[in-house]
């Protein structure tokens, strides 16, 4: 039980994507212009990640090593198609908003990265916990980032105006530059507080997590 | 639709898998499976310190055998061992490399303009080359500290970066970041091979020393109590520190900036202090050598040049063999310098230290008689070093100098060192004013003779070390200045009885800057004597190069009987044959022979490693760099230079060959080290003409 | 070889399974997706071209066959009687088809308006046809009037976007043709 | 001709794939630490994007559309791209070793590069014909390469600058990317 909780909770802070585990940046940047979009994308990722973790974990023993990645991709892609269909049926406006980024969930490093790094080595229950935790962490981050950019860029949160009169929204925050800069600064803050904590414990400061394509494990697994 | 969909995707999957399967068969490229395994073992830092593009590149190179398993600068021994095991190799210990800062200036350099830009060396360097007036030294903003990924550099109290050797992995980031080239990553090999360049931070003493010893550094180390470090620093340039600590005439002290204030720092006393400390400590400091290269080099002549060359060749990983004609190694050190200045047992100790590195010796083997270049080649020697020395005493050009009772200075000393008894009688005349002459004189004093020295100029012009002259005076040697021998008069047995000399006066200065002595006609005088030692000069004895008919060694020679060689590479006209020392320069200092021995070893190293291509750095320092030699040094407190202690007095001194001068005590040495102004290049120059001076006025 | 066959089989089987299950999911969700697309993509255009009504034109849509083509027609009902009709046709534009939602007034047979549904024209130029100024011209026109002025009608083409304007008008004319063929069936279809 | 010129300008500057469309950000941040690496990665992306777009276009046109399986687009595309990348890698390794040496190590990274998949999908959504799709893919790939190399140049210089510890590495890289993106805003409205 404690193991299950450990695998679940690590995604919520210790390995929080995309801040601690700098993976899957495209949707993080692209769909976080509002909190709602971020939340929606997060939910889609939870769905795909949890199920793909489960499925990968189930079939992990029968898949030959050489086509491992190809199989993971097919599984992830099938789930993404399912999400596409379900979204079209039940959340059409969101589907329109997220646009091309829904099919692109399949190439989100988080999905393949977790499949390769975790699900392919662990039993189904743990894989679900991991997927759910990571997915929720991802959703949290995306919603937070989206909320921040929505407030700064539009003066709204979840579509409701939340700022005082006379607040001039910084429209670039809602556009691409704002996405990059906000994420960069949040990452820096994260590093700052981590080092502050370490300092209090008397440890030497460390550099923050670097974004490294290798860390998704897809090509590193070769 | 369900069926179509299922079938389509099934088909797609089948197609893709089939194509890939076929392709992987058809397009199969055999790849070393060890690459992946090695890569797994590497730390994956991708720092590039190994010189390969990332860990994957390094893994490929290791698997291909192009790199050593220990190439990674970050991996610990365990990982290296695992990689080596995988590759079926043993790890060759990597030469330790760390970042090395070569500037002693720090914040002391003058500011040329007020700089208030970004506190970053590169930014500062972009603005008129930086605010510091020193054009080579550290700017002190610590960009190297900021870029070091291992936290191995911090700013010291003098605003100079200090490298922590335990943390440094020699990744090279700091070198890249430094706009002044103050930091370099050097392993022992490249340090040994480095020649002074004008862009180095060279204090005057370091420019002047023929051995290019990093004097400011070892003085700094002595100051910090790191005596072993100081010994190691000296040994990077001079394996004969104990010898030089005793006999060096100290060209470095002649340019010491402290000399403009009071008197120069006793650099050589400090060298002797640390050298004697090691000598008397009972154990030798380990001397690291590069890994074996398997190249065999013949070093002909076991004098200072040959010893130095063999020592550096050995440290560079080659296998030198010394061929010596005399019964023991040391050359002029053993046979030209008397015991009271350089005790033989101490010399033996120092030479043994060099031999212990793995240098082979063949004694009593004379070049031209027992072997020549061809036989050396047949024996597998790939390069030859000729360090034959200068063993022939020059004559006085005076009538009757071949009479009995006349013996050249160096011949006299050699005979004495070999233990032969020479009948010198009671009254001895030594002709000449160099160290050899004084050595002869003082040796004769110890043999119980009354000695007069004849020198054709005045005391001020004597080339001998001043304290040697004082020593000779103290021991009772009489001086006859402005006197030149003209004739030796012998008795009926052909034995010299008198020396006729003529008085001289000083005329116009000659090329050497000394005033030329001119004879005073009619001033001939006779002086009674039993033994005459002309110690006027020496020249190489090149007879061994020639046989009656055949040339044994086709090197070119000059009319001064020296061997011709490229002054930069020291390679003679015969490829693979190098020379240095007195046989190349004519009689010169021990430290010059040692320095050229290193230079020759460097050339031989490149000759062996690069198939004859010996690189010459473009900025190599050939003469003193004028703008670093200013004379004004304001704001320095006067302090007395230490005196060399004497270890024996009175009869002990005059009648035995016991060593006369001693070493400084530790407190004295520390005081002396503290007198050093640790010159950077221009750190003290407050009035230097700078090219940008006008530019500033314009603004 | 065995391993290779296993590879191929595993990959294709996984593909096949996912194909089957996705198709199944698709067939389950298809009607709902269609409705969603209609209500989010076409609904605004429909509302724009139809007269005031009290029904849901999308829910009441019916499919007719004209010249072997299926046309989905959206009715506007008021108090149970048909007050308007709308359906989508397309014409050739500059960068692909232009979808046009065309509304008719069943009483007169005149146009009650048009709206652009899908538009892939050069931004800024051709896309001006989707602006209100161009589309609002069509309100109340007869079939003959709904031609470009150069073609003898009363429609002003958008300056610099002749192809897009022509395409739009062509789509309208196509709709008119379909409407005329179906006219008899239409009036009774929602009674 | 003019159409293609505009397409290129639009894809490289106005709608730069990374800086305006948020595609391919992982490698954009991940491989922009050194210019040489950035060049290699950029080249590999151009290469693969063109091939992938051409092949997926054919798959869509002659397999998915006729069978009415458009909803399987995502799945089919990623399958095609993944196999393609692997195939190209094997092919280059055997047939063109010099090219493999310069691009090879980046190919595995491209499987999960959303820029490649994104370009293929955009071409489908915009319903470009084959030739135009390929041109668009090349242009977008070049846009990616330019952005990548420029950022790498900036980051190479940043590497040896004083950056607050917390900002070092990815954060400052992202901020720089943001500033570049802001600069690329200037191209908006150019076409």
C-alpha cells in the first residue's frame, strides 16, 4: 500500500512534470493560454497516461524488446484516438480549442517516457498509480500555468474576470512568448526554492533539472 | 467499418514491421555491442571534458580503441575499471590534469579606466580589453568561478581564482570562459613541454632564468609552507635543483624587481633551502612520469645537459640511456666544481634520483671510440642527444705555455676530482677571472699553496659569482688585476719557474659591454711561481666526432668548435640528432645546460611523436620583454636580504674540502620569500606608456 | 528468424486489436460526434441565415437525396409551420472549397441569407467574403439576382478576391438548383 | 512560384513552427545547447519532416480517406513516422555513412518530435496538395532549424555568463526562447 502511495505521490511533487521532470513541453506551452484549456489537456493526458501505463504493464512480458517502442507507440496512439473520439463526442469546444495538440499527445515524451521508464518494468497496479500520479501532477501544473497566463494575459480565471478595474492585461502573456517566459520563470522559482530548502538543511545548492531529451528514455532505451 | 478498420491497421502494422524486419536484415551494419554497454557505464554528464561530443561519442571512441577506458574526466575509478574490464584492457592511469592559473597579479594591477559594466570578465574584456592595465593577467570578475560545473574554483582573497585540485576535473570550461588565457588545463606533460611565451604572465626572474623555472610560483609555495610543492615546481624545469641551489650564478636575481628597492630576493637561497630540506628529509618526493611510450633515446654525455635531457625524456615517457665516457655521471658538476662547493655525495644523491626514474647508464663508453651514430641506430635508438660538454681548456696564447707546471683550469680540476695528486708546489698563479679560475684558486688554497690570481680587467668586471670572489679573498687568495700573461719562463728541466705579465688599462667597451683591456707597453714584470693554471676559457673537444679518415658523426661544427643546431629545436643537421649544453653554446651556466636539455627533450618528444614535426610556438619568449622590466617600484618597505650562512671557518675552511656555504633556516627562508614582490607582468607599472593613453585623452 | 516473426506478429496483432476496438468506439460515438459538429460548427451559420424560429433546426434536420447526393436540410419552424430552410453547399475557392450555408424563405423562394462555414482562403483577402458586408448582400435576393454583377446579377464582388467571390456565388447557385428540385418535397416534409 | 515563396516566408518567419506554433519544443530546448548539435538536429528534422509528410499524405489520400478511416489518422501517422524514422536510420547507416554520422544520432529523438507529426497533421488539416505539403514541410523544417540554431548560439554565450543559479540551464533557455518568440512577433502581418 505504501509503495502504491509512493508511486502515486511522487508525480505530485517530487517528480512533478513538467517542473521537476522537464518533459512534454509542447502541450505545456501551447494549451496553457487559459486555465480551462490546461485543465482539459491535463485530463486527456491523465486518461492516456494511466491507461497506456496499464496496458503497457499488462503486455510488458510478451513484447519483444526490439519492437518495444513501436508497440508502446501504437498503444499510446490508440488511446489518443480514443480520447479524440470521446472529446469530439462530449467536449467538442475543448477539442476545437486544443486542436492539433490532441493528436500530438501521442508524441508527448511523458507518455512514452513513463511507459519505457516505469510501466514496462512494473506490475499493473503500480503502473496505474504512477500514471495517475504523473497525470495529476501534469494536470495541476498545466492548470496552474494556464491560470497564471489567463490572469495576466486576459485578466480572467476560468473565464471569469478576476482583476481590478484598470488592470491592463499583458496580451503577450497569452501568446507564445508569454508561454516560454512564464515556464522559464516558474522553473527558476522552483529551483530557487529547492535550493533554499537545501540550504536550510545545510546541503550544497544544486542546479535545477535540465531538460534532456535523453531523460524520456525513448532513445536512451536503444 | 469495424472489420475494415481492424484489417487496415493490421495491414499497416504488418507492413511496417515486415519492412523493418527485412530492412534490418538487409541493411544490417555490424556494430560493436560494447558501445552501448560502455555508454551505460559512462556517467552521462555530456560535459565534453574528454574531447568527444558527449558520452555517446566517447563510448564509440572507447569501443573503437581510439580512446582509453579512462578517458572520461568525471567517471570514478570504479566505472573506469568496469569499462576497462568490458574492453578487456587494464586502465592506464590517466595523467592527472587540473586547471592551473598562471597569473599572480590579481587586484594589484592598475585600473586604466573606471569600469562599471557587467561584472563579467568577458564583458569587461570586450571594452578596450578590460580595465586592468596588465594586458595578460586576470581581470578578477570570476567568470571562471561561475562556469565551473564542479564548484572547483573560488575567488581567493587577492581576487584571483583559486583552483581546488580535489574537485577539478579538467573539463576546460574555465579555460573557455577566460578572455585572458590566464587559466590552462595542463597535465604534467604539457607543463613539461611548455616554453615561455610572451603572452604568459612572466615575472622578470622567470623571463631571465635560462631554465625558465616558475620562480614566482615556488616562492609563493614556500611562503605558504608548501615546500614539497616548491620542489615539484622547480623539478618541472630543473632536475638539478640541489646542484643549482649551490652553484648557480643566479641570472634571475640580476633582474629581480626587488633589486630596484634594496637588494634582490635570494631566489637561489630559497631554491637551496627547499632542495636541502628534501635532501635531508631522508626520503625523495615521488616524481610522476607519463606512461611508457617505448621509444629509445641515446643521451651521450652525463653532464647537466645530458642528465636534464634524460630526466625530461623519462618524465615524458620515453626510455633514455646515458652514455658517459668518464667513470661517473655528472660531467663538469663532478669534475669541474670542487667538493667544497658541491659535495660529491650530494651530487650522487641528486643523480641517483634521476636514474631511479628508470634511466639506463653506460659508463666509460666514449663516443667515437666505443660506439657511433650508426651503431646506436643498430641498437634501436630512435633519436640521439649529444651533450658532450666543453672539456678543452683554452690556451693563454703565451709563449711557453706547454712547459711542465702549466695545466689548464678544467684539466686541473678534473685531475683533482679524479683523485690524482698534482704537484703544485708552494706558489700558484691562476690566470682568469671566471668561476673556474676561482675554483682552481680555492682548490689550490686547500692544497696548501699560496695563490695569486691574474686577471686582465678589474674586479668589477670579473665574471665569477661575487661571493666566490669574496670567498677566495677570505681564504687568502691574492689578486692581481689588470695583468695579462705574456710568457712562461722555465728552467733547464723544462719546468715553469716564472710567469711574465704585462699591465693593462681599460679602453673602450667591447661587444660584451665590458671595457676592453689594452696593454701598457713596457710594463712587463716577472712573477715567481711553481705552478700556473690558465683558466681562461673552455671549448668543446670535438675530436670524438672524427676519425682519421671517416666522419663518425656528420654534424656541422663552428669555428668555436661548437655543434651547429637550430636554436629553437636544437636539432642538428642530422635528423634525429639533437644537441645542447656547452657543446652547443660554448661554456655556459649549469642552468643554461639544464634548460636546453629540457628544450632538446621537448624536441625529441615531438620528433618521436609526430614523425619529425617539431612545433615552435609563435609567441615564444626569446629575449626579455621590455615593457615588463620597468624600474620604479613605489611603496615597498626596505628589508635586508638574508646572508648565506657559512658552515666552516678558519683552518677547517682553508685546509679541507668541507662544504662552505649552508642553507637558510626555515624562518630565514620564510622572511626571504616574503621579500618577493610576486610580480605579475605589469602589476606595478604605474607610468607605463600604453597604446590607449592617447585614446583616453581624446575622450 | 523466429524472433523476427514474433516481432511482426505481435506488432500487427496489437495494431489489429486497436483498429477493431477503435472502430467499435467510433461507431458508438459517431452519431453524437456528428451532432456535436453540427451544433458547434454549422449552428452559428444556420442561425445566421434562418428567420426567427422556435425549434432546434439541427435536431429537426432531415436528409434528402438529389442527383445521387445526400443533402442535410435544416428547417426553421415557428408555431409548427415552416418559415425557413438552410443547407450547405460548396464552391471552388482560392485555396480549396468554400462551404456556404444557404438559407431560403419557403414562401417566396428567395434567399434569406448566406453564411460561410469552412474557409481556407488567403487570410486578409479572400476571407473577406466571410465578413458580414459580403454575405449580408444576399438577404432577400431572388435566384437571378444572386449572381455577381459581372455575371448580370446584383452581387458586389470583394475587391481583390474575385475567385473567392465567384466560388461563393457558385455555391449559392448550386443551392438554388438543389432547392428548386426539392421544393415540392420540402414544404410537406415537416408537417 | 509566388505562392510557394509566400508559403516559405510564412512557414519560416510568420508562423514559425516552434516560436509561433509551439511545436517541437522538447528538442528545441533539449538540443539547443551547442550550435553544432543544433545544426545536426535541425538538418535531421528537415529531412524527416519532408519524407514523413510525403508518405503520410499518400497514406491519407490512398488508404485512409477511401476507406473512410479518417479517425485513425493519428494512429496511422505515428506508426508510419516511427517506422520511417527507424528505416531511414538503418538505411543511412548502411548506404550513406557520412550522412548518418552527421544526422544519425538525432534520428531516434525525432520519433517523439511533435514538429514532424505536427507538420504532417497541419498539411492534412489545411488540405494541401502533395507538392505543397512537401514544400510546407521543408519550409517548416527550415524554420525549426533556424530557431534552433539561433537559440543554440544564444545559449552557448549564456553558458559562460553569470546567470543566477536558479535560472541556469533550462529556465534561462526558455526565457531566451520567449524573447526570440517575441522578436518573431514582428513578422506577424507581414503576409
